[in-house]
């Protein structure tokens, strides 16, 4: 059973990696973003989306940790 879990994890990780590679290859049109009037350098759409995903993956747990800390103080 342990080997099956390991194999399933490896297959799932390979599937996710393949999906990311396909996404990057399909979305290579350049895009320029504006934030509060500040232009960002021209990057492919896939890079912009992946950066937003990574930012959300970092901010989500950080905000959860912060809100749990506030609840403990009450």
C-alpha cells in the first residue's frame, strides 16, 4: 500500500508538471500589466498568471496564520 501511495504521488506530480509546461508553452503572447499607474515589464501571459498563483499561495497561508493569531488574543 505504501508503494502505491508513492507511485500515485509521483504520477500526480508528473501530471501537474506536464500541465504547467503545456500552459506555459500555449500562453507565450506578451502582455503588459499596469498597477496603480506603474507599468510592469512586458512578460508572457503564462508568467503573469504563474506569478499571481505563487503570490496567492504565499499570501493565503500568511493571512490564515495572521487571523488565527488575532483569534487567540481575544
